[in-house]
C-alpha cells in the first residue's frame, strides 16, 4: 500500500475512533465515574508517586483527560498545582459545578497553552490508534521543556492491535489499542523521550495487563 493510500484509508478510521471515544464519555460519564475506584491506592499510587518524585512541588502538572478529577485531587493533596483538562462536556460541567477550573483540551488537535514541566494522562492514550498515539506523544513532546516528564499508560498485549471493547461494568463500546510493551518503549524513545520508569501490572478491577510509564523529554 502506498503512503497516499494509507493516508486516505486510515485517516477516516482515526476520525471515527476520536469521535466514538468522545461520544462514549459524553454519554456514559456518570456510569464511568461510578465504575472506577474513588481513591488512589496500590499500583496507581505507586505510579503517581514515581511520576512526581522528580517534580518540585511549586511546579504545575498538566493533566490530560482528567475525568472525575480523582488523580488531580490526589496530586493536589501532595502539594502540586494541577491544571485539569477534558474533552467530554459532562466532566467539564461537573468541574464547573464544583467551582474547579478545567480547560477544554483535546491532545490530538489542541496545542498546549504554555510550555510544561509535567504532563499526566491516565487511561487516555489507551483509546488511540497507533497514529493518534504518535500525534499525542509529539504534541506533549513539543510542549515539554527539556527534562520535563510525561506519565501515561496503555493496555499491554502481545497480539491484538486494536479492538472495540465492552466491559461488564459499563454500557457501550470503547476503542482500546493493545501495545506490546517493547513496541511502546521504542515508540516513546523514537519520539525523543527516555523511559525513566515502567510497570506492567493488571488493571485495578480486571486482570487485563496494562503498562504504566514515566518518561522524560531528552535533553539535546
Ligand atoms: C478512561 S477515561 C480516564 C479518565 C481519568 N483520567 C481517570 O483515570 O479516571 C479517558 C478520558 O480521556 C478523555 N479523552 C479521550 N480522548 C481524549 C483526547 N483526545 N484528548 C483529551 N482527553 C481525551 C475522555 O474524555 C475521558 O475522560
């Protein structure tokens, strides 16, 4: 397949995935919120603690896809200043109702409003095609100062590339990509990041393998 053919065949697919992902969270934000753990514990806490270990408490953390704001609240409890962001209106509305500032921000299409020292995205890039993940990583890389950190995760799987999945806890289908861990590692390294920390652990509520990463923008 020529590059041009790939473009014309794959771009509509990316657009559908982005639209369906947003639609899922706009329709099922309430169900999603009640399906997840309400506190940061275990592997989640370990990952967040490693991420912020190299960040001064005076620094701001930019969170992509904040959802309910659970992780932002945890980081704030440690003393960090968190910029929440979302694409799904119900989550943005909930922040407004709580009197909490949050930015409407799509990591696939919006430039960051300022340069960043630390960016966090829990269970966001897992909903992206390989091409979208590359775009999101590049957007974050462009925004980070040299030495700045990104923490993100994806489902880890050795075989399947992408699938639309319905799990027992939630209505509706969501697209998930499944990244063999070695491949996600080379993807971030090729994008100009060094991998600082890496963990392959099952999800909190299900035995699905996930890979959680903390990466740093390489200093040239
Ligand atoms: C699985 S939820 C995770 C929410 C929250 N981070 C958490 O851990 O509970 C995925 C979130 O990513 C957001 N999202 C999906 N695609 C996005 C994009 N392109 N840019 C920014 N946020 C996105 C969704 O609206 C949703 O809130």
